[in-house]
C-alpha cells in the first residue's frame, strides 16, 4: 500500500487540481458523486467481512434461524438507501447539466465573484488539424499553433471546429472535453483563475500523430497577456490562405508557431469547408438551393428548397394525418389494424356472443373420419 501511494505521489492529477472555475465545479461534481456512491460501496464491503466472520462454520456463538424469511427493517434499508442515492445524484446531475452547459455564458468568475457588468469575453477560435492545434484570436488579429495563452479572471469564449477528423478539445485545468467536428462549430465558455502553465490535448484517437497532438495552456495576468499579444504581432508572420493550406497538411510534433496577422474570415471558411480557392462554401450552396426552390414544397427539382419547420408539407401529396387523429371509419384494416365494427355486423366479434362464451367459435382439430364438431348454429360437416 505504501509503495502504491508513493508511486501515485508522482502523478500530476490535473483534473483534481483545476485552475479555472468551470473545471473546479466539475471536480466538485466528481468528488460528490464518488462520495455518495461510497456510502453504499464501503458498508457493503465491511458487512461482507463481518457476516463472513460472524456466521462462519467454526463460530459457536452464531445465530441459526432456518425459519427466517422476511424482515421489514432490512427491506426498508435495502431499498431506501439506493433510492436516496439515486435521488441525490439525479438532482445534482440535473442542475449541473444546465449550470455547466458549455454554450452557456459565464455568470461568475469564481465563487462569490460574478462577471462584472459590461465585460466582453475574449474570443478564441480553435481549429483541430492533423496533428496540431490552431488558435486564432480574431479580436487581436493574431494566431498561434500549439500555444494557447489567456488572461486570468477574464471570461473566454471558444469557437471550436476541425478540418477532417473528429477530435476533442481538452484542457483539464480549464474546463471539460468538447468535441471538434468538421464543418460544425462547437462552443465553450470558461475562465482561468490563476497564472501558470499546463497542457491540453485531444482525447479522441485520430491516427499516427495523435499522441503528440498537445498544446500549452498559459495563464497570464492582464498586463502580461497584453505584452504577449504585442510580442506576437511584432514577431511578424501572416496566416493567409496559402499558409493555412500548407499548415493543414498532416504533420507531427509541430513546434509552437506564432502569426502576427490573420486573414479575416478564415475560421468561417474552415467551418464551411471552403478555404481552397474557387471552392464554394456550404452556407452559400445551401442558400442557393433554398433560393432556387423558392421555398415551394411542390417544387420537386433537384436541390429545390423547402420552408423549414415541422409543419412543412411534403413534396408530393398532402401532409399525412397521424393514425391516432383519424376517424374510426378512415383507419381501414390491415395485419396490425382491426377495422371498427360496422353497425349490424354479425355478433361473432361481440364479447357477449354465445359462441365466445362456450368456445364453439374455435374450430378444434378433428380425427379423420369423425364428424366435425359444430356450434349452436353451425351446420354439421364431415371431416375429410
């Protein structure tokens, strides 16, 4: 045990040592859930040893009761404890799911410190490349590769996407794991509360260079962050279409790179898959398709648009009526649908019919040569 603890002492448990408020709340949620579940696990493990010792064969003082079959007290304990734990975990999960929604703007910087009125979050655009991370600061006009610097106690809004593979943007000391998906934009709102350097990475396997797809997360004071931005701009370099296409090619163990200027709208073109010259953007293609169809549901031309919404009529015919909303006479019949009884129909389907009461409506198997049984009003037939 001592050896195991000594080995674990060398681990850097960053998840349990967060540097930001969102990560701290997630850490507290993990600890609470673990503690509540241990309320069942620990007593069960202890009682297993106690029962095995108390009721062992060699114990002369053990209680033997072969007539025992029920205990209301035990039933209450066995069922009430798990039920209370499930209720507690459900309540915490429900509230934390909404409070820690990554799309939800921050309401506080730290416990007891709400976000000051009029505070504008720092915008950071994240692009997962093979196998490196690109960070664009649109408000600052700079970009970096494998280096993410943020000011302390300032809300940060991340827009996250990927080039051609599913990745996960994960900085354990900052916030939870967020998927980076091609042609889609994910979001994350987080804050870092202390200066320092940690590491972020992709938690989704994406091929050969996955293990080295890591970036530095650096927390800086506001003054140090401003000086860092100025140094990046002074360092020169420009991230334009040609340089981005070169950067997007698969590469491994890419060192930190900095760009003092960034082409405007580059991130939106990455999301819409149109960075390459003369390649149409998805949003433009969809807009043209909508305009070409004119929003007419009867227009069946290829690429014709339809008005959005659940009440949209289909291209051919009218909108179908759900079966539960149909009148009985309109439902018809089929293998899974029984047609409603018509007025004056034979009483064979009536619950009170005599043939339903004496089972004479059921035709049993007959022995060859014997006369077939008949109901009260059925003609006699000979079995063949």
